[in-house]
C-alpha cells in the first residue's frame, strides 16, 4: 500500500514464442507506457497482432478501445466505478499534450521490461 503504480501495456513472448499483450495496473489512469520484453524489431508486429496499435519511431500508438477492453479483462471487470471517467480524462490530457494521433491512437513511450533479453 502507498506504492505508486502506473498503467502499462506489457508485451512479451510465451513459452511457444507467441506474442502476449497484457494490461498491468489497469485501474491507474494517470500514466501510460509500454513495457516490452520482445526485440525492438518485433514490437510493432506484436502490437498489431494483438489489435492494440503500432510502433511509430520510439513510441507506441495504442488503440484506446483496445485499452478499455483489456482493462475490463485484466481486472475481471473490477476496475473502480469511476474508471471510465478517469480514462476519458487521461485521453483529454493526451489531447492537450499532443499525444493523440489523428486516428485517435494515444501515444505511449516504450521501455524495456525487466525480463527483456539483450538484442
């Protein structure tokens, strides 16, 4: 308790080498990033295969609807009652900062995850 968390999209490969994309800390709507355990050259394909977005330069452009769906799935539908309002506020903040693409995708920075293997 009291530890700060932030929402992030975690991209990794399973034991069979398939991409897995999960939303971690879905109830936090104050920050967003992508934590990637896959090689940089594979990240775009993993995001696209999951229907979550695409890589553009050093940032990911994420589909807000995909984030909404993952939040409900990740939390078993147990995100706080005001989650939708807080998520919309996060998107409005992204618009104000210029982090929303013309197609509605939200920009997120990409960080290597702790389990990332050197490329």
